[in-house]
């Protein structure tokens, strides 16, 4: 399997942190407010997994998925360094195959900066599969770039500029697709989920990233 992130896996987390002045890390860590010991938590596109290791240290059981072997190697190294006998179920492969083969449901499904690696025509299908992993009482956390359509034109321009710089970088380094900033609220409602909590994260006073917690409308 082609590893598009092999050349940048060593400095991916540092690059995103420097670029966002720490806002991406804060956005990724928002999910920690939802974690309880004993939870089954699934990370899609786990990457280096810095926040996933934190979740493991909080007593949750991890399942992590990524197409990049080099990223999963970095995650395993981080997990080993905590030296607390933490373990995780690691799936190296395409997320569509994971959806087909997975028979488990999770208390928390995390898709931080994951859906934006898919082209516009493919993303809704991937989101639908992500939501299908959520247990009846489970929650979904998604952190990503933010485009607030109710903000001033200047703020929206700055949000798009921030996204376009990142998009260009990862288009060149990892062949990521070109598309607009995704806003997930309407799709989540279409699939029976509602945003219950959210938080935006600023860069130089401008809200550039947003993390949301969504739950099912109806629970059996």
C-alpha cells in the first residue's frame, strides 16, 4: 500500500503545530473531555496519535486506523514510550475495508482532520461509514478547519486563506485532494446525528479550527 505520508511522518505533528501556533493540537485534544475509563474508542486517520495515547492513558481501549504505515509506526513508538503496558488494536489499511470488516461498535469515534483528506464526492460516504461505527449511546468527535459562514467577509477570507495554504502544502507533500472547507452539521443531521457541543480554536484571534461532538437523534 502506498504511503503518501512517509516523507513527512517524522515532522507532521510539529509542522501542523507550528503552522497553527498550537491551535491544531488544542483542537485535537478537545475529545479528551468526552473520555471515560473503560470506553472503547476508535480513531480514524490516527496519524502520529498523540491524543490517542492520552486517551489510552485515561483507561480507554483503543482501535486505530490509518493507511500510512509510517504514521502507525510513530503512533506505536509513542504508545511504547508511556511504558504502562497500554495496547491498541491497530488496523493498517483503507478505511472502506475497515468499515466492511468491523463488527464492533464504539463509545467514541474520532475523526480529527480525517475527512478533509477525501475528495468532495467521496467525503459523505466516508462520514456515513464513520457514523456507522458509533454505538447506540456513543458519540462522534470531529475536529477540522472551520469556515463560519455567519462571520464577516474578512474573517471568512482569512479562514479560507489559512485552509488554502495548508491545502497547498499537503497537496504537494501527500497528494491530498483539492476541495473547499467541509462543514459537517447538515450532513450529520441528514444521517441522524446532532451537534451537541462545539468549540472553536483561534489563530491570532481568528477562529480557524472547530471541534464538534455529535450524538444520535434517536436512541433505542
